[in-house]
């Protein structure tokens, strides 16, 4: 038999702290994003922040943060 139970979608949220937005603002944005995705039926698993003045064009975050998220 096939398992027809739907698995809940999950998400990891990532915010970038830079000269335009400080840590407090980023945390507020991540809280709002978590609320929005919850209303869409997605469960936020974890929030990460990165202090980085300019986003990496490939990943948006640095390689160290990418490794940390991968380990999570």
C-alpha cells in the first residue's frame, strides 16, 4: 500500500545583516516571514543570520554559513 499522508513542508529561514539593516531588523523580518510561511502551511525549522556587507552572488551567504546550514 502507498502512504497517502501528506508530509508538512518545512523551511530554514536566513537573514542578512548589513549596513542597511541591523540584527534587530533582520530578526523582525524573519519573525514576519515565519508567520507568513506558517499561514501557507509551511513549518519554519530554524532561523540563521549572517553578518555580511555584500551578498555572495552564488549563495547569498558566506561559505562558512552555508556549511553551518548544511550541518544543521
